[in-house]
């Protein structure tokens, strides 16, 4: 074959190959791809919650009474025992004075029992004993004189009657004296009257105390619902207090993140009103049950060093930090399929084809996941938003070629 003919045949082969490659490329689906890169990743759980005091207390009245004075306003700081509301107490004070007088009277009577009644009863016994002895001697004398014939039997009967009467008086005096002894009935009754009067005094004091509404703890007044002249009634809230102490964050976490939660795990929070001033928190409580209506689990986070600008009921965003790695193989979360199932996978770009590739996942950040096994640094994956399936011929789009990296998003910075 002549050289010019050979050259012509070779050129035809090259042209045919080029045309075939072009036709194959034209049939390939154009897709966006994202690379596997090494980056810092933080696994976190994000939630929105509200700031609360360690305890919120609604203050009311145990009795129905007119509000006489309100000594606090919203925002006031108060100490435990400080008087906040004074209710009308004129009747209660009169009842207290009456109870105090009754107790004083009972004590005076008991003292009189010991210092007057008991000695008089002892003296009455002595007198009755002397009268009885005299009557006994008179009876014996009457017997002798009747035996001798000097007195009639009528005189003897009279002497016997006087002796019996004296004995009865003596026995009555002895019983009365025993009753007035320290262990006797009269003394016991006197002590019982003192106890009853003391109990009545305590009741009067308690009724008066209920008309003085004081703070049970160190607190801040959140709301005031009473004014002088208004009527306080049981069940009606007069003041709302926030106990001073550590603030806490109450939030609801999606139940799918429950496996990531641990008591004591650190968190970063930011108040919506102060987005540039994040602060630290720590998970202190995980509810034992899931809310079936919302599919969330209630959590509480302690804020040990609360900034001064925080206020109860503020809306806050929270990021609970469950893991961190500085040099991890990271892929955007949108490129991982079945991430929450037992066998996650990605659609990798290999030699112009989309290839289903099983992967093992590690930490999961906000918008990114760690690839522990299945892919290498520099491998490319096709996001779920692209129209490609396993086995398709694909080619990288021009936009993917221009931007090969991505940044791992961070929820809270600072």
C-alpha cells in the first residue's frame, strides 16, 4: 500500500474514534459532583428553646381579703422573707389580741391553782381532820356518859351523827387536796386550758401571717397582678417570680437525635436578641418519655455563667456538641443516601459512570458527614438532587470543575 493511502486510513480511524467519543460524551448525563475533602467537622444537635429561671413561682393568697399595700414592681429583686403584699388585717389582729389574752388568763389560773387553791385545799384537810378528831372524841365521851347513865341515848346518836358528818367533810377535803396536787386532776385541767389557749394563739398568728405575703426565695418579680384596693382570692395569681440562681434552657429535640444525647454534654447557645454573643451551656436533663404529638424529647440545659443580658423567656438557639474531629474525610450531607439507615451509600463518579458505593459514616455535622470507609480523599460523589442512577454514563458539569471544594457550615460561631 502506498504511504499516502496508509496516511489516509489512519486519519480516518482517528476521526472515527473522535466522533465515537464525542457521541458517547453527548449521551452522558451532565451532573454536579462534590469532592471528598479533609476538613474539621463538629457533630451537633441543633434546637430552639427558651430561657427559664431555675424555678418560676406564682404567688397568691390563701384567704379572701382586700389588698392593702403592694411593695414590689416588675423587675424588682427581692430576698427571701421580704414583704411583697400586705392584705387587710384589722380583724385578724383583734383575734390575735383576744387569743393572747385568753392564754394569759389560762396561765394565771394555773398559777392560782398552784399558789392559792392547792394550799387552801391542804388547809381544809387539816381543819376537817381536826373537826373529825374532835367529833370522834365527843362520841367516845358520849358513850361513856351514856353507859354511866348521865346522858340519854339520844345524846349518843347526836354525837355519832356529828362524827359521821365530820368524816364525810374530811374525805371530801382530802379528795379536793389530791385534785389540787401537781399530778392531780385540777392541775391537769389547768395545763390543758393553757395548751388550748396556746393553740388558739398559734391559729390567730397563722391567720395574721397569711395576710402578709412574703417571698419564699431570693427572686426577681416578673409580673404584678395586684393593686391596692383589689380583692385577693385563693387561686388568683397576684405576683409571678423567677427564683434567682442558675438559668436553664428548655428545648425540644427531635427524637431521631436521642441516641446522640448524653448528660453533661457541652453546648453553645445564642439568644435571638443578641446573635453576636454566644454563651456556654451544658445538658442537665433528658425527659424519660417522648412527646407523641410532636415527636420530640424535652431537654434542659444548665447555664452556669449566664451573661447579664439574659432574661427569662428569651428565645435561644442551641447547638449541643456531641463530637469533633480536626482532620476528617468530609462529604456534604446531601450526597449521602440512606444516611439514617443501616447501609448508607453514595453515588460516586468513577470512569465516567455513576457507581453505587457503600460507605461507613462517622460524625455528622450541620450539612456535612464524616466518611470513615468507602471513599478516599479526592473521590467525587453525585448529590441526591442530580438526575442520575447507578450505572448511568455521566460527566462532570463545568460548574463542578470550577469549584472543587466546599466549606463545612458552622451553626454558632464565636
